């Protein structure tokens, strides 16, 4: 019910204001499936955007900030600071780490608040500098390509292979809500991976399942994953 409410709110926004907020990949699919193809366009702030915005005619305005910090930052450090400000996940887009440069896209409605309140990350003072959007419009993520041999595409089997944990331990992690599939908590340990599924395991990273590339003589599957 809660998820349906969120999807309906996104659809209401595109009809009322002409565009949505930033959508997670799974929500993007659900929203566009409820709209006619002539009712929306997709706005990606950069080539490889995970979070996107749907709009009717006029592209929405967004703000790109570069985070200036004297110490190295991790994605989770930046995300944790945004959470601490009680910001909705829909008012900001992807966090980009490009070498030692850090960027974040936000909706204009929170720009002043962010500039005044996001002053530390990981207890280290930071500052925000507005950038032209074309600074990173051609940015693409770098992935670590992983090739695995697995007996099936069951997600608990694949995670067991990735982590080196037993199936029992993987199932325990799933029960403890430590595994996400397409940005939602995984509840079914026998879920079969589909091409382009994105899943994450707490403390073990985030992966994009690409697909099966071959089979072994014993009938096992050779699959490709991209690790973020």
C-alpha cells in the first residue's frame, strides 16, 4: 500500500507540476508503466544516471554542487550526512565520486537549505560550490566486472558465491533485511535474477546483474556482474 501511495504521488506531480522529483530505478519503471508514452520524457542529469526525472514538456531545473573537502569521502559518508538532515530521498539525485571530486544533484527547492546546513561530512568541514550541469554530463561510472560460475540464478546462490558465505548465512542476512533488490528490501531468498537487476548486500557491496554469457559442461551458468 505504501509503495502504491508513493507511485501515485509521483504521477500526481507530473500532472500538476509537469515533472516528478528524482525517481529511484524501480519507481521510474512503475511510474512510466502507468503513463502513456506520449505523456512523459525522461531527464537524465548525466549519461549513466540511476535517479531520473520524468517530465511532460519542459525539463526541470536542477542544481549541481561540487563538494569541497580536505579529506577523502566515501559515498556512504555523503549519504549519511544527507540522511542526518532529514531530507527526502526524492529531492536529490545521484552522488558522484569522480576520483577526488565529489558531486551531488539536488532540486532547487532545497539548495538554500543545503548550503546553510550541509557544512560537515564525517566531522570534516566542507563547502558547496555550484557547477554548470555540463561539467559531468558525460560522466560514466566505473565498474568492476565479475565473472562467476553458479548452478542457478537464485539470488541466495549468487550472493553465496560472491561473499563466500554459506546459503544459510545468506538467508539469515535476507531475513535481517540486509539485502536489497532493485532498491527494495529482499524478502524472497529464491528470487531469480533478471537482466539489469541491481542488488546490494550490506558490507559486501552493490551489484548489477548483466546476464548469462555461457554454460559449463556440467550445466552450470557463467554469469557477468558489475560491481559498483
